[in-house]
C-alpha cells in the first residue's frame, strides 16, 4: 500500500495508466448483506412528487410510495413546472455527491477514494459508480472488510500529501474505526505540532432507513461530535450534498460528511456552474417570526411538512437547516433566536447526549437573555431502532409532534 500511495503522490498521471484488475480480488464472500446493497429506483422530486420504478410487487410499490411521501415534504413555493423551467440540471442526491467527487478528482490528482466495493461495484449506494473505470484502481481503491485498517490507511495517506475520501458502507461500521478517527485523525495535526495536516473526508450513509434493523439504523453524529479536531456536516438536498462534498475535499481539516439513506433518491435541479458550500454555515430554509426550528438531514423534510400545517393554523415558523454539526453556526442561529425568542430543535439523533443536547447548551450559554420560553428538543427515542415498521416510526419524530410542540411553545 505504501508503494501505491508513493506512486500516486509522485506521478498521478502514470499511476492512472498502471491499474490492476481489482475484479480478480473480489469474491461473493466479501459482500455484506443484500439489504445494504439494494439500490432503490423510487425518485422523489424537490416538489414532493414520487416516481416509482420498482421491479417488485404492486404492494411493495405502494408501501415505498407511502413511506417516501411521509419522509419528504413538499416545498410551498415549488411545482413540477417551475422546477423544470429553472436553469441547471436535475440530479438525485447520490448523483450530486458523485458529481462533486468527480469534479474534485478531475481538479486535483491527489484526491482518491477508498472503501468496501467503491470500485467496480460503484459503492453500496452507487455514489462512486463509474469512477474506477475513469480513474483506475489506484485512485478508486477497493478494500477488504476491515474498517479500522483502511481508515487508518487513509489517514496515513493524508499525512503523506494525498486527499483521501473514505467511504463507510454504513456509518455504524465506522465504529470499528473509532480509534483511528479519534486518536489519529482528530489529534495528529495537534500532536505533531502542526507538522501534519489530515485533509481526509469520511463519508457514508446513516440514519433510520426503512426496516434496516437496529445495527443499520444508527444515528452516530453525537458519537463523533465529541472528538477534538474533527469537523462534521450533514447534507439534506442534492444542492448542498454536492457543495459540501467539494468543500470537504478541499478542506485541510478532517471532515465527516453524514448522508441519510432515505434522501439518496431526492431529486433537485442544481446549477451547471461550479459552486461550493461553506462547511460552517447554516441554511435558512424558511424565514419566519414566531419560532425558530433548528433541524438537519432527513428531519428537515418532516419539519417542512409540519410547517404547512402550522402556517394554516396561523403560525409563522422560521426553519433553519443547521448543516454544520461541528462547529455550530451560532451567528445565523443567534440572529434567529433574537428575532423569534423561541426555539424548537428537531433531530433524528438520540435524545441523551445528542446533537440537540449540545445545541441546547450552546444556545442557553450564548442567547439565554433572548429566550421567552424554554428550549424544546424533539429527538429519537433512546432505544435500538426496532425492525417492525410501525415501531420504527414510533422511535422517530413525526410531523404531528412538531406541530404540537410549536403550538405549546407559542402559547
């Protein structure tokens, strides 16, 4: 592996032409369970309409339709006609991630990808599809099922001058690499006295999917939030998925990019021209006057679904997608709190020690004098996510709970 990295660093162009056939190194026994490999063909447009192209039964199609509709809210000012008339091109969220990754690999020959099945298979959610054919097996490196090993290898590669993107097939699997992420990735810049930078991106799917079971439905943002030296961002739209991916790759800091399994097929029109998103900036989703609702990732759409009901009831909520989970954008959040004087936090992370708990502490410490009511935090239940669909739904915040919380806050 050291030879591979040295070859990449000294002559990226030469390395591209001297690739080996990684297909010979793969066997069916290296595959994880089929549930991780399935790629859904249901498409949710930014206007909330659903396109289904499933090979399964009609009953299964109806079930997916129902679940996706509940998971993704429509935008009040969007329609199918207006979406198609905007400049730019339409992409699904996983395609936007791939486009951002590909643009950065074209721009900088030091950018490389490593992880399980990221090569010719194209990744478990097809984020890296086609990249191995274009860039070769040295820049898109299939690894064994050994998260601690290839994460440590990626961190070492970053120390030597490369810019690796490490894909965890599922964020839960990266717990096996927690030592490398915390004791190496987060600390080496400091413990080396600034001699090393670690420009590495760690990314992958997480969150509660659809009956994926407890081990594949973990929300691990708060686990990694406590690590010094790490930045964390969570994408929620194709636009910010691409922009955050490009910004994370260009950053000199280690960045963890959280993606949600239920948002990969969200479709949106994004600009043709190049852009990046600020890694430390929140996004104002909906300006309002009565209450500040802070959220991120999939819960953004539950909040927007609830916002429709709240507007019909006479409330004017301000919705902010915090996006940057570490550090928080306290400038945007603080200005909103000073305007509305009420805060509701909606997250899919666990209630005990979650992102919402840290956000509550930060707001209380910095903006307590502007609050007219206690901060309310809606989080997932502190239980392993059940497999049964009805029980799974009970563990995650639903739009009706958001409506009730805002009504109580604004009394």
